[in-house]
């Protein structure tokens, strides 16, 4: 669940950043995609850490 939340948050944040920089729709899509990948990977690492901590490893 954490990677999905991270991807959605990253896509929204990337679109906002591109919009503030004066970008058009394609810029917003590119920033959104890039941020979604980054935040999705961070969410994946958080999920792995939480799963391992819950298992006691």
C-alpha cells in the first residue's frame, strides 16, 4: 500500500512543481512520472522495512 500512496503523492507533487515552474501539460506529465517513480521506490523501501520489522528480523 505504501508504494501506491507514494506514487500518487509523487505524481501530484511533480505536477504541482512543474506548474509552478511555468510548464505545460507535457512538462507536468514528465515531472509527475519522475516524481511518481521516486516516491514509489521510497514507499517500497518503507514497506519492506515495516514488513521486516513486524516479522522480527
